[in-house]
């Protein structure tokens, strides 16, 4: 099942599909966008660790909170630049 709270994993999957399609079609712009989606997805995965808290009564609550880290932010930035550049290449050529 698709969990909307884990959207960054879906972004990675879409990026992998785009990279595969772009390699088959020899489309450099789409290839760059695909790598950008993968980088941004992994960056968000690093920035959103699974957190937990004991809520009493033997219950434990977990969630994915955003806790930015340097490597996650760097991958986010690289991903956004690649997505923008790849989209520009697709639109211009």
C-alpha cells in the first residue's frame, strides 16, 4: 500500500523509472530530472528519521519527523538543481 507520509520513497521510485526510460530513449534532459528526483528523495529520507515516544500504558507512538541534516540538505539542493536544469533542457530542446 502507498503511504502518503512516505512520499520521498515514491519520489525515488519515480526517479528510477525516469532514469530507465531516459536511458532507453537517449533523452539527457529526462535522465537529469530522474537523477534529481532520486537525489531529492534520498535527501528527504535522510532528513526524516523515524521518531518515537513512549505514550504510557505500554503504547509507543512513531512518526517521521523532519530533522534536517547536512547530508540530507546537500542532497536536496543537488536534487533541486538537477531537476531544474533537466526540466530546462527538456523544455528548451
